[in-house]
C-alpha cells in the first residue's frame, strides 16, 4: 500500500463526517471557540488518520523485520521488560481473552521467543519468560524505529523536534 492509498482510505473515512464533535467523557472539557471547533476537529481527525495509517504501514515493515505480529510484539515487549509473569497477569495487562493469549504464547514458545516455567508459588500454573531471541527481535524493532527518528530529525527543526517530543509525552501521560 502506498501513501496515496492512505490518502484514499483517509478520504473515504472523511466522506461522511460525524454530525458534530463527540466529546470523550474521559478527557477534560475544553472551551470551543464557536463554529470553528467542528472544522478543527475534522481537520485534526483527517491529519491523525493519515499519519496513523502511514505510521501503521511503517510499523508493519518493522513488525515484519521482527517476524512478530502486533500482539506478539506487545507480549514480547512486556515479558522482556519484567520478571517472569503469569498468563493471568498478561491477560489482564493486554486485555485479551485467555484463549487468544494461549494461542499467542503457543506461537511464541514454538519460535523460541518465550519459555514456560513452573510457577514457584502455584505448581498448577506456569509463568512466562522472554528468551534472548525475544530481546534480539526487540532490538531489530528499535533499530527500525531509530530510522524513523532519524527521518524526523531531517524534516523537523530542533525546536520542532523539542515541541513534538513534549506533545508526545503529554499525550502519552494522558492514557
């Protein structure tokens, strides 16, 4: 898919815009400056859709460099950043059904990215641990992201980079 396809897809999403902005009850209310708010919301929506689709396409390339799908990558990242963890805990952290988690764990274990260990606190269950191969896959993903950061350094001035960093941190803290 090309960036032109992103725009086409984005245009199809904007073909029937919502009748008005839908407030998110989890976000603070912001005063509207009248009739411009729906247009600003629509413009921001279009930009976010286009950018997230482009980032997703780039992410797919990064995922393919690791050989991991999005959820597999999520699980490997969680396990690599923590101590061995129970499946139950991962189900809660990722918000996935247990059957989905079991299927992901089975695939990752078959590929040597995670291993099941006896749970020292409960012999009836297992805990999961990332292997060195999982760490290597995450390094490949980070290397791909580094090329994206280098791209941003080329297209953005230093003050714009600082502003983008600040805004991304602010958005991240809101989740």
